C-alpha cells in the first residue's frame, strides 16, 4: 500500500469515522508502574493505545509507505519491528546508506 492508496482508504471512511479516530487518539493519559509505585498521570499525544484492533489498523496505515521511501537500504518488517539494512563492500558505504534513509524527511 502506498501513500496514495492510504489517502484514498482514509478519505472513504468519511467524516464520522475520522471523528471517531480523532476521539480515539485525543485526550489520552498514561502513567508508569515501577515495583508497585505509580507515577502521576500525564497527557500523551504520541502513539496509539496498545492491544487494540484499531491500533493495529492505524499502525499498518502509518508504516505502509516506509517500503517506498527508502532508497539505499532494504526494509525487514515483522509485526511492529522494522529494521533497515544494507550490504556493500565497505562499512563506510553501508553506514552512509543507513544514515541517509534513517534521516530522511519525506
């Protein structure tokens, strides 16, 4: 799935579905538990709630275009683990390719 396909899919949801996504991703809070001691609640606007069906769908839409955005490297993707890799005769060339794709601002 590329960016154009993703855009078409999202546009077909309609405004009601987009409002649902927005409410699902807005006004969320989280806290940390370390050895039974809890931190204070803090608002978060990053990521999606884990262990949810809709979270998986949103993640797949988000990550789908990475395969079309890299130029000098390859992508290995399984579940929520994504790794860029490259092969070349010189280590410096591999590093340059990985840094170029890892730092892209598409």
